[in-house]
C-alpha cells in the first residue's frame, strides 16, 4: 500500500484547482483563460513518449526549432494588456525546455512586472536547475514551477529520456530551489505511472511499483508544495505513441472521441518563432491561426483564423483539420466537453 508524503507536499493533480465557469456557458471568451508562450522549442531530453524523440517527423515538419527573441516575448506580454480581463495564467514552456533559453529569468521578470496575469508559471524537466539559476528564477518573481520527473533512477532516465543525469545532484538542485523560495512560489513535481522505453527494446513499458511510488512520495514530498503521479496519455498527435487509453491524465474516464476540441476556445499558444497556433499540442505547426510579427495577440484571438477553427470544431469537422484529425488530447488531457452544445454554440461564432 502506497501512502501520501508525511511532509508538507499536497498530492494533487495539476487540474484540480482549475475551478471555472462551465466552458459552454462562457464561450466565446473575450479573454483567453491562459496564454502559453514557448520561449524555447529545443530540448535536451528525447523522451520516448514525446515528439522530440521523432527525428524523422521533426525534420519533415520543416519547423525551424530555436529560441524566442526577447523582443517578441515582450511584445506578446504587452499585447495581453489589450484584453478586457486579466489572464489567469501565463505558461512558459511547452514544446521544449525553457531553461535552455539564456534569458529565461529576464523574460519571467518582464511578465511579472507587466502584471497582466494572476500567475506566471513555467514547465520544465528540471535538469538545468542549480543554485545560480534557482536564485535568478526566485528573484524574477516566478510564481509556480511544474517539474516533470522522467524516472526514479539514473538508469530509467537513460531509457526514457535518453539522457545521462546525475540523479542525486538533480534531487539536491530541486531541494536548493525549494529552500530558496517562499510561499509566493509554488513548486509542483509529477512523475508518470509508466513510460515507454527505447524503440530498439520493443517499446515495452516501465511501470512504477508500489515501492517506487512510495520512494517518489518520500523523496520529493519534502521538497515540493504539490505532487502527483499522473497517468501517461497519448497527447502528441502524429507520433508513434498515440493510442487512446481508457483513463485520462487526471484519472478521468475516457469515453468516445470528442468532436470538439476545447483548447482553441480557452487558450492562446505562441510558438518560439512568433507564430500562433490554435492549440498547445500542434508541435508541427499545421494549425496556425496568426503570427505576432503581423498582428497582435488581441487581434489574433478575435481574428478569422481562430473563428474559423472554432466553427470547424463546432460543425463536427475536426477530422478534416491536419494534426487535429489524429489527436487524442481532447479526450485524455482535458475534462471540458462541448460536444452536447455544438448546435447551440455555432451562432455565437457565426
């Protein structure tokens, strides 16, 4: 039997605190719930469940992977002042590892000083953390860090992330950050319940034993504010690992495939090159709805690209949209369901 940590950390899935008005009652939103800014599309990991492991697919996509320019980031943040309401969250990081950006702390500070969002948070694998960067992130005013742990030993990191990690140092660097921050900075750590390993091994899975789950709680429970063991789910379309599961990321029961993806109705995603996608999971950039170099984010959110994408969804044409047609994320990564309200919602976007 696995018991929760005896220390401070609370066991919560990431979605638990997102208590909001029913999406079908709120759309169309005059302000996105959250804005995802991908400051770096490069990653030092090659996790077997991620598109970053698909070298062939990444090359064929034609995407230029790299760092977001500081000026582009600042323009994106400044644009958020044009929306009638505050953004609930600015989420930094998505397709790559944000701590690889040489100006990551400067960008976070700019977002915090702009005071356009309730929370500025970052998603990271935590491998680049260390005393110097930790202090910079704390001083920048980061309010939440989400760390994905990809294994509980150095060996499992080699098999899952294809990365050589000094595991004791990794833990100590997280401990250092935890000791430097105060209560205004929330540290969330999660691990998945199982992972697919290297393809040459026949794609077997590594399932966490009860002892390993207990080790996770005991080890990270004293150096985090919140933690969770998540179900691994197929969230990257057009990758090898995209089979639908029966249980979603947060333990929710997965039913029939949704016709409507809720993401374009809730979020705005800016890629590292300034292009804007209709979804955070469009890693190949096939569903672009705008470009910050041409229009500001307020114009893009209310523009024809987003409106047409939403209408396609509501008309049941998700299977005609590149990338969206093979994506399972609406079922496994989000609880909101607009399918029962499709006809009712179409006039709101026409």
